[in-house]
C-alpha cells in the first residue's frame, strides 16, 4: 500500500495539497463552464442550436448568461458521481467522438467513390472500420453508470439535434 500524504509530509502538507487540489478543480470548472457557454452561444448565433435560447448575450454583461446557467444545471448532478464514474463518463464521450470520426471518414470515402474519385480502401475503409470497432469495444468496457449516463446524454443530443435539423430553430 502506498503511503498517504499525511505519512509523507504531515497534516499541514496534506491540508495544503487538498486546498490546492480543490482550487485547481474549481478553476478548471469555471474555465470549462465559460468556454462551453461561449461555444453554445456561437452555435446558437450561427443557427446550429436554437437561436432564441442559445444565441443571445446579456445586454449589460455581454455574456451568454442563459448558457452559463444551462451548463451549471447540467453539471450540478455530476457532483454526485464518484471519480471513477466521472472519468468513465468522460471516456465515453471521447470514445464516442473517436467512433464518429472514423465513421465520418468512411462516409466521406463512400461519397467520393460515388462521384468517381478513388481513395485507397485500406486507409478510407478498413482502418476507420477497425478504429470504430475498437472504440465501440472500449465503450463496452466502461462502468455501467457511465454507459447509462452516456447513452442518456446521446439520446438527449440526438433528440435535440433532430428537432433543430427539422427546422424548429
């Protein structure tokens, strides 16, 4: 068993390490919330998300206040996740993103082949298919809570995307 921080540096060292860790986590959360709310604003402004909700800035503050509140409301329940579940949930999103990138390469190649262009089968079909299969396998190895949360998040995203793409902007 590894020694604890109190064994190595004493109680003061452990207290300082905990405070620094908490401050770092807080600063990271603020940066993530600010950048995500700005990204949602740009997507709303450009019509990728419903403009009337996401594409507005506060008149006085010039910040996307509604988006900041949405991100806070979505992130608040995450405080109840264990570190293992939170890490698995983040990995779910990463593996899903990698899977979709691989599938997009295949879709791109198919479109190009239909128009007469030729791309190497290994680079544009075989390798992306293997990459997507590996990513799906890795998703199945994540914790059950993370997979359920990830699939719920994906279902919500697909429902929102389908309503935006059907013209209800």
